[in-house]
């Protein structure tokens, strides 16, 4: 059953990647960058999970990762205390970790 579950999960991911590539071919693949449907699907999943975060946590993460800012720089830019920035980042990363890590196959 474990092998069948693993194969089904892999097949489901491949189908989702193919569907993502079919529906968004120009937005998902960047020529020359080596990104394909699998990486595009990962980006879509991450964006969906980011959208679910509270706005303060999402803003802190986006400034850190997309703006390439340190936590101190984020605190200066947003006017939030440094401890609050660190707390928002820790909570947001924890939520993303739980949402995006592969779940173990169900035991039978």
C-alpha cells in the first residue's frame, strides 16, 4: 500500500505540473533559466500559501526574500520593532513549513 500511495502522489504531482504548464505556459517557464512545470508548480503553491498569511507576516517575508532585506532593515522600513519583525518571520516560516512540507503517506 505504501508503494501504491507513493506512486499515486508522484502521479498526482506530475499531472498538476502538466496542468499548470498547459494553463500558464508563458508565465511559468522562463526561457534559459532551467525552470519548468515542476518549479512553476512550486512557485504557484508558495504564492498561494503566502496569500493565506496575515498581511503583516506576508509583508515581512516578502521584504526579506524578494526585497533581500535583513530583519533590522525591515524594522527600519516598516517602523515595527525588531522583535515584532522576528516574531512575524518565525511564525510565518512555521506556517509555510507545515503547509508546504510533503505529508507522510497514511499508515494502513
